[in-house]
C-alpha cells in the first residue's frame, strides 16, 4: 500500500523550487478570495445596492475592461521594471478596489472601485505570468504553469463553495456580502505580503539584441508566428472555455432536462478535474509535439461542443447530466493541454528584452476571448441555439487545421538547459 501511494503521489510531483511553491500558495489564497465574491456580485449589487441588473453587469464588465486596458502597458513596464514590484502594486490596487465595493451605494462609486480593482488585476496578472516563468529553468516552465493553474482553480472552487454556505446561513444579509468583499481584499494584501517575504525579485533584461529586429510592440507585431498563436488562443478561449462557462447554462436550462442544481455539479466536475489532472497532463503533453498537442486541444473542444447536443436528445435528467459531465471533463482535458503548451511557448518565442510585452499580449488574448464568448454565444442563442455548438465545433476544427499547418514553425522545448533564467540575468548584469 505504501508503494502504491508513493506511485500515486509521484504523479503530482513537479520538482519545482520552494519560491515557486510559495508563489502558487499565494495564488491559491488570492483566488480563494475571488471565489468568495464571484458568484454573487450581481446579486449583491442588484438586491442590496439597488442597481438594475444591467448596471450591475456593466460594473462587473468594468473590471475586465480596465484589466484589458492596462495589460499591454503593463507588459511594456515589465520589460523595464521588476515583475515582483509590479505584482505587489497591482495586488494592493485590487485590494483597495474590492474593499471599496463593500461600501458603495451609488453606481459611480461602484464603477470607480471596479476600475481600480480591474486595473490592479490586469497589472498583477501580467506580472504573475512573467514571474512564474522567469523563476524556473526552461524545462520546468510547463510544470510551473500547470501548478499555477491548479492553484487558481483550487482556490476559486473552494472560495465559491465556502461563499455559498456563508450566504445561505446568513439568509442573504447585507453584512455577509460586505464581509466577503472585505475578506477578498485581505487575500490580495496577504498575497502581497507573501511576495515581499518569500519570492525572489529578478531584474528584467532591458537590452536589445541585434537579432530581434527592434524593441517595443512594433517588434512584437512583426512576429507572425506569435500573432497566429494569439489568434488561435482567442478562438480556443472564446469557444472552448467561454461557451462552456457562460453559454452552456442558459442553453441547458432551456433545451435539456438539466436544472441549476445539476449544472452546479457539472461545473464542479470541470474545476475538480482540472485540479486533479493538470499536473499529470503536463507529463503527457511533454511527450507530444507542441503542434500536435494544440491540434488535439482543438479536436477535444470540437468533440465536447458537439456532445452538448446529445443532452437535448433525452428527457432523463440523469442521462443529460451525465452527458454534460462528460463534456465538462473533455473541456478540462483540452484546457490542461492548452495552458501548459501556449504559455511556455510564447515565453520561448520572446526575446529576453520583450518578454513582458509578449506575455501581456498572450494575457490579453484571454481577456478578449472571455469577453467575446458570451457576446457571440448570446447572439447565437437568440437566433439559432444549436448553431452555438455545431458552429463552435466547426471553428475549432478549422483552428486545429490552422495550427497543424504551422508545422515545424512551432518549436519544441529543449530537452536540457544548463543555465537558469536568474543565473542568465545575473551573468548579463555582471
């Protein structure tokens, strides 16, 4: 039994250093706070602050809008200033924004707090990606990215679950919602303290290499392979991720026998499966060509989207829920591959002095995909609900075909690296 348990736990071993483990513990705590407020934000603003649902929705959209606005400028800053410093600044700004949301009673106050919180989220998110990748050698970037995703999903799922019990036991009392927002703000401060206390602070590489063709976003825009990967990621996030997260619920309630309770189970399975499978999936993906892994991700999303239509063919709630649970797991597998391939790949393509800009553009692709998903999916739901799924599957097939055509232009990771990023930076400074 001891040997069996040892083999089981070995699957989740990453070999990552203490600072990275500490960083991801901070990520988990931070996302726990996000999970506390995320499911109930519209309820809080509408029922307890008297905002219309449309105004409440716009307040939430302001968070992502502000994050999108600051993402590219934060990438430029990261090519000149330390990621840790910007990450601390972003977390403290988010703490101020979310603490303020606990006390707003007018829409303009809510918009202001959301803008501050969203701007902090955008800066800290981009800095987090850069810091996560620069603290490890090249061959551990996929494992570092995987652990970051596990920490985020674990914290988010646990926070949402705890918040549900708190809100239910408090009988929807205003003070309960205020406490959730304040505790969320505290988690941002805690994360900042963790960064100060236990995370190294490597200097950015700010010199320009003659082989890179220049500096700034003009040089980034000249990398056609990067732009192709960014376009593919927008499609993957919009259709694979956002369609599942935002469009499945209204479609399932209207066109299947699945209710809100069963949908909660489906989304829990998706999050739980990511937490369990993300690190082991990294080992599987390492054995594949990156081109094939990305094409497989597109294929998995296409299969999952078509499978949604199977749930409409049965009147049994159990059967429909089982189908959608399978969809949740297939989407989770695809996302596991998507994250551990694309993040390290973009970092590998980036010249050292443009790493911040490359990662900011990569981060912006997620924001754009998350924003476009509900907009496109909602429009299709209003005109032809089934087209959301078969149309999305078609786009995924075309995306996968496009990725395959990139062929050998997508580099595979080096099997060995002898110089760690921090050591390389130290050599440059010396």
